[in-house]
C-alpha cells in the first residue's frame, strides 16, 4: 500500500475600517468572533470567484485586495498555468464576468509553491476577504472549504460548493507547499478556493486531494485506488511570506492574526463521537490504520449513524486488506447517505479488486449518475 498525493483535484466580509493612502486601501485589524457555518458560507459566496479558461476545466479563486477598480484574486497556479492565455473571472453575487488582466505566477518549478495571483477590473463593489494565521490551524481544528465544481455548468450563476472538515495533520514540508491537510468532501474545480477558519478568515488555499494506491509486485508502480477524502492546502502564512514576489504588501491586505476563539478539539482524551472521529482521522492520515479503526469504532458505538466514521473505517480496513469489512462499511455509509459518491466509488474499486466486476460496474454507474 502506498498513499500519495493526487495533484489538481477533486456574511459578506465586514471591514472594520479603511484608510486610503496613495491609492492603497489599508484595513484596520478587528477582534474576531466565531461565526456559524451559515455565516461563513455567505462570506464564501461573496469572495469566492470562478476562474475559467479555454485550456482547462476551470478552477476557483478568492478576492484578497482592491485598489481603485482593480481587484486581486489569489488562486492555485495550476488553475492559470499559462500567463499568456485568456482567463475570465465570474462572480456569483453579481453573475458578472471579467477578463483577467494579469497573471503573476509564484511557481517557477514543479516543486515550488502552487500559487498565483490574478487581477481584474470592475466598477462593482466586491468585498475583500480577511486573512488569518494558519499557524493556529492545528490538528483537530474545524475548517471550511469553498469552490466551484467542474461538474456543474460554469456558464450559469451557481453558488460555490461549501464543505467542512477537520485538520488531520500539519506536515512540516511538502513540494508545492501543501502542508495543511484536512478531511473535507471536495471536487475537481474547487482547487484554488479558500479554506476558512471558524472566524471566517482564510487560512489556506485548497489544491490537492489524496488517493490510496494498490501496488502490485512491482513496488515502483501503483494503480490509483480509493479516494481518501484527505485534502491539502497551502497555508496562508506561506503566501504572506511571498507577498513581494506577488507584487503586494501587507498594507494592501486585510490580515487579522488575533487568537482564534474556535479551539481545536482535545484529541488526547476523547469522550464523544466527534472527537473520537477526528482523532481517528489524524491517526489514519499518519498511517496508523489499526488505531484509526479503534477510534472510528468508538465514534460509531456512540453515534450509530455517523456516516463519515463508516467511510473512513472502510478506508482503514482497506489499508489492512480486510476487504469484506471495508465493503461492509462503505455499504453502511451508502445506506445512511444514498448520495455519497466517494463511498460508491471506493466500494466499486474494492469490489473490482476482489473480482466482483458486476458489483463494481453497478457502483461506477451510480458514481456517473450522481457526479454530474
């Protein structure tokens, strides 16, 4: 078994006060307060934008700065890989589309930061997102991800997909800068979207999803298999450290690094289903499948309809090659949520691996039907 990254996945901001100096808007810092998921979703709708090009399926970005009628959007570089191509920005709140006027890539080689900033001009008034302190986003912290899936018509005025999860690990390094890992159901097209903390501040730029791989006797080759639901973002602090390369300054951004009021779950001594589940995620992400199964089982014992716990326990059983148990857990997740696309996908792949081709085809057919 090898677990590797799979690149190129699957409240309007209230400004406390502004001062204009030489055409640059400087935003005053403000205290932060925990927001409801609904409030963060409204914020995401107002600041997240579609980025569409002629060369790719499209992606997501979010507005981080404004100077006059020029807006700056932060996104993943793989969404705008050709700085000479034509890209367009679409806002959900107004339905209006604008041509990108400039692309500034921060990625020069494959291992450098997968980030870029783009600009567009508009006389409309769009809010600017607040950037937080990603160092506060530790394992067990709840996060929220926003983005525009490619399985929808990107020519229509659809809201961004909004999903939530928990930070599962913070590896110290990874190529392209993806060192903030979390559970969240995401789709292709959401890359480049914002990852919010519980106060509605952006703490990361979403961009990678992970797959499990089933290897054959040749350890150098692998067949991509299960969707793990573990995704990665580039921490916002990593971007802030590169502002000069993006042609920006701190004064042009709304940055609020006040201590978070949304404390991480206490994973050392779980006593409820949610905390057992999140600790199971962190163990699974670190390769401790047996420990993860124990925690997911505790979560299920406490809350028998915990659909995500069944899904991830199915993944952990697969890691241990306990295929019947893996299939049983995916089946339970599907029974609890008939629209769980990733559970159908993973169960189909496990059925295929054990030789049940008709069963696998039935599950793949459901994936095609649901994932539109």
